[in-house]
């Protein structure tokens, strides 16, 4: 075999290896992107579970009681919210709120939404187009706002570099890299609640506030 023939055969083998590798990577990516995260709960089952209505209602009562309670001037207080209660509220109570208040804004209309709390971060997941899209974010209280800072994104169980940041820019518009929410809320009786600190732990989020 001539040197040119050997070179051609080697090039063909390398090309075939690269092509096969790309096919394997594409297939693996397809499988991972269609695989549900281990913590994702079937939204239909969650919405149909009577316990979801109960948990969602109890969460509303817990928040209402915490926000309206009269406390000593200048004393801080805290509340702990479980992810199971948040997801139950989203599944069972949010549709009722939207029905009574059509102006209630939800980022992605028609997408089933669930949250997961991990140490130091929260994951927000949306079910769209047969896949679960998720963004991992840190939640920080900064001067004048609550900042939600993206750190990672995924489609199914397939990591997507920069996916969370892209989602945040889509929500905020332009070149935004952080979603900023108000940290001071007005109550109907003229008082204001200021969020002082937020801690995220596995399964729970703790929010420290002060009523002025």
C-alpha cells in the first residue's frame, strides 16, 4: 500500500471515530435531556392529591399570620417555608388565584412549575415541550433588593452551560444577569415588612424580616 493510500485510510478511520463519537454524544444528550430530575413530581398527580390543597391552604394561613402579627417595635422575626408546601400551593392553589385575578402574572403561562431547595441555592423547574427545564440560583438580600443570581441550568438531567443566565436575561430583558425583587413590602394597615436575610437549606427556605 502506498503512503498516500495509508494516509487516506488513516484519515478515514479518524473521521469515522469522530463521527461515531458525535453520534454517541448526541444520543446521550438526547436521553439526558428527556430524563426527569429525580425530585420532579408528576404535576397532574400533585394537583390531584387532596393533600396539596391542604398544604397550600396552610401555607397561605402561615404567611398571612406571620405578616399580620403585631410585634415589638424593631424586633426581627423569621419564617421557615418547606418546598413541599410551595409545590403543593403552586399545583393546587395558584390556579384558583389566577382564576379570581386574571392580572396575576406568571413568567411562563401554561408551564408546570416546581421548586427545589438545596444548601445555599434554589432550583426553579418548568415543564415545557415534553421536557423539564431548570435553573439553579442563589438568593441574596442586597441593598434595596432581593437578588436572584443564576449559577447553572439544565434540560432534564443534561447540564446546559449558561442556561440559567440565559433564562434570567429572557425574564429581565437586555443583558440582565440578575433578577431583582423588592425587599420591602407594604401591608394594608400602613406598616411595611423588610426582608433582612434569606437562608436556603435542603427542603426549606428561611426568611428573616422586620416589621416597621
